[in-house]
C-alpha cells in the first residue's frame, strides 16, 4: 500500500508485557505462566511484520497513531483512533 494513492491510517497499539500478560490472563482465564508464553508467542509472530515491510515492528516513526493501552483507557484509545480516521 505504500506505493498506492490510498489514504491509510497506520496504528500501533502497545502495552507493557506485564499488562498484556494480565489482560490475556483475564481474557483466556489462564495462569501467569501460560499467559506469558502466549504473549511471547504472539510477539514472535508479529515480528514477521519486519519480513514483509522491511521496517522495525513497533517503531513509532512507522505509524500515524501510537497508543499505549497500558496507560490509556481502552475507550480513550478507541476514541482517538476514530477521531483520527474522521479527520482523514
């Protein structure tokens, strides 16, 4: 899409590893160890982004909107994303 004349909103949503583990524990009813393994596995899969784009996954310079859901309530993150889309 980089070479296309397309309006594109590139959003990266992050949180600390520990907050992501706790969220996964709640979502999947997992213990800490299993949730941590799952988060690590998901991160490893997400790193494939670098293979396809040649850019570093998670680098704020690669995104139009970078949201930390560890410090920003989820509703505020959603609102920020929607506002940014509406302004395009």
